């Protein structure tokens, strides 16, 4: 077995010492690295904690802002809802008020007969002082009959006090001839729409065929013979018109109770003839009885009435009229 020289041993010892020194240095560096890693890890942890804390604060702030936004939106929505509901309520009130006003106006029109039409067909009515009644689509024709009455003896012509006939009803000329006027509003357009005449008890002047359920009749005035001064003007109802006598034709019905109101246009006054002893009632109208008395021929008087005719007294004809004017509403 060979022995190791002292030099070799010394060299080996030197190598060991170098290795120990390197090991220590490596150990020291490792320790330094470990400490550095620990510090880095601690710093990273601290940084992460700070970031997480910051993120948490941001999330908390965002949540707070979101909650505030939602609260504001709820408040705004609630305000908007209240405004909408208030607007709807006001609109409903306005609509109700407008509907009530419309209903009031419609009822006003109904009460006054503005929405009623004159019955269809052709006929004539006495003319009131207010003129021919108006109605949609109706253009009334006018005419008059000037009748020569007793002018040699005491004249007994008369018209009811406070009457509403278109004046003058009576006149006397320079030769002391007496006259009584009958004036008429004539509906001649048969194509104008309108209702049928309602059932009741009344008469109208005939112009053309009598409407359904009316019966025909006439009255003849035996007027003053001297002079033959009776005359006519414009359009007249059916009849015969001579210089010394007049015959007027009528359409009358008696198929309803006079006390039961009928519907006729009531925006303006008008006349019907009395039939059956009392005036026919008309809805929404106040009626008053009036008359015209004609002093007809004194000698061998030939006043006559035929068929169904207005209430009349003969031999000094007294013709009974019914005047209608709107009631106060």
C-alpha cells in the first residue's frame, strides 16, 4: 500500500478548506436568497393585501354608488309614476268634464228640439209673428189670402188678444172695406228627409196629398159679396180662391190623445189647428189657444165645413188655432 505524501495531504487539506469556504459562501448566499425571497414574498403579500383592500374599497364604493343610483332611479320612477297618474287623473277629469259638457249641450239641443226635423211631405202651417220655423233642409214657401169681410154693416172681425200671428191680421182701406189676412208657411219639397207625423189630435193645411193617417176636410168662407175684393199672394194651400169666397182644405187626425205630448221641432214657435175641442200637447212647448173671427156674408150665409177640419164656428167663421212656443228650461 502506497502512502500519501505530506504535500499531497496539504493540498487535499487546502482543497477541503476551499470547499468549506465555498460551501459557507453558498450557504450564506442561499440564506441571503432565502431572506430575499421571504422579503419578496412578504412584499408581494403586502402588495396583494393592499390591492385587495383597494379593490374591496372600490367594490364597496361601486356598490354604494350603485345603490344610490338605484335609489335615485326608484325615486325618479316613483315621481314619474306619480306624474303619469296625476296626468291620467287630470285627463280623466278633463274628459269627464268635456263629456259632461257635451252631454249638457246635446241635452240642451234635445230640450229645444234642434235635433228634430219637420215631418216629411208637403203641407202648410199658419205663419207666426216670428216667421216660418227653421229646420235642416226645409226652405219654407210663403203666401197669404186677403179676405174681404162685412163692410156695409157693423163689422165683427176679431182676433184673440195677445195673439202671435204675423201682422197685420186685420185692415181697413180708404173706402172702409174690411179685410182679414191668413198667412201661410208651406213645405213643398217632398224629398227632404224627416219623420212621419206623430199620432195625436190636430190639423194642418193641405198641400198635395194628406199624409198617412190624416183625413181630408175643408172650410168655406162666404165673404162679403159687394166689390169682390178678396185677393191672394204667393203660394197657398190647396183650395179655391174666388173674389167673393174662399175654400181652404185641411188634413186632420184624431188617433191619439191631445193630452199626450208629441215630438215636433221646438227651436222656434209655430201653429197647428185645434181639432177635437182642445190643443194637442207638444213636448217641450207651451201651448195657447187663439182664434180668428171673420165677419162673413150676413144674408143667406153659405159658410160650410166638410169632412175632417179644424174646430170652427160658421156664419161668421171663428177658426181655432194652437200657438206653440218653447218652455223655459
